[in-house]
C-alpha cells in the first residue's frame, strides 16, 4: 500500500492567489475627520473638509465652495466643480491648491492647501458641500457646512491632549510587553510541569511492565518418599536362615 503524500504548500496557495486576482477593487471607506486649526507662518497648511455620503451606492455630483471671514468681512475665496478649481480672492492667488477628491464629480473630500501661510490668513474658514444625489427618476439636493477657526503662530506648539496621547501610547506598549512576558513564563512553567508529570507516568508504567515480564522462580524440589526400615531381631534372622522347606 502506498503512503499518501501531502500537496506542496505552493499548490495550496494557488487557489487563494486566483481568488485575490479575480476580486473586484473596492473603494476606500469615507471617514469624516476634523481639520487642524493651527498653522505656522511661512509653512503650508491643509484646510480639511470631508463630507461622506450616507449611501455609497447612490450616484451623486457635488460642488465645494470655500469662504473666508476676517474682520467681519466674508469673502468667497475658492470654488471646485466639474473636476476644476478656481481661486476667487486675489489674496490667495498662487497660494491655494485643491487637495480633495481627484478625477471625479462625486466629491467627498473638499480639502484645500494653503501655501506660505501669513498672519493675514488667520480667521474663520467655511466649507460648503452642495451635493446632488441622482436617483432613477429624480434628484435630491443636500448642503453641508463645516467651519474652521484658523490660528496662525510663529512656532507650532503641542497641545496637552497630544502629549497625553503619546504618553498613553508608550504606557500601553510597555504594558502589553510585560503582559506577554508574564504569559510566556506562565505557559513555560505549565508545559514543563505537564512534561514532568508525563515522564513520571511513563516511568511508572515501565516499572510495572518489567515486573510482569520477569520469569518466576524455580519451584522447590518435591519431598523424598518416606522409606520404612524393617529391623529383624537376631532370632528371627536365624530362623529365616535355618528353615528349609524341603
């Protein structure tokens, strides 16, 4: 009878590879994240504005408009529609760039990037998403507003929340390492104890088998038969000698 052989590991990986190649490419999930609010003079800064659709399978078209308010005056500074952006405020000429969704009219990320931040950029920025959801027989218009209070500083300072989060991250890492070390020691001791117990059981089983295979001792020799001796007196022996039946 021939022994069965396991298939090589490469043959097991082949079906998984084919499935991965045939799987469709999925769009990344949309997550709304608040924008940073502190910019440094002379550096670049991104004004984040993300508005996710409630239902990703519905087709939509969106337009994004940015407004800037400083000293009580509200100015329309930027507009993006039909995969094309336009700077509307001369103060931001050659200093604003689109950094949102690319090559699509279904916008979900309407972020812009400010180059070479100045003190005059401090103020309130408002991002307005005007989205039209397209159904089979009608369209539905929605509007979402997001406001950002931008502060301009000479040097970036870390907030207390950032410091605490970093400290907690290191504490978590150290705690996990200590927990793993304790678990490893516990498992090692448990495995060692189980091995010693198994060794003792095997030694006990081996001793019983040895005693059962020993040859029995030779039985004692049987007792010799008892022989009675008949002692004849001198007279009887003489009579037996002199008696002649003829």
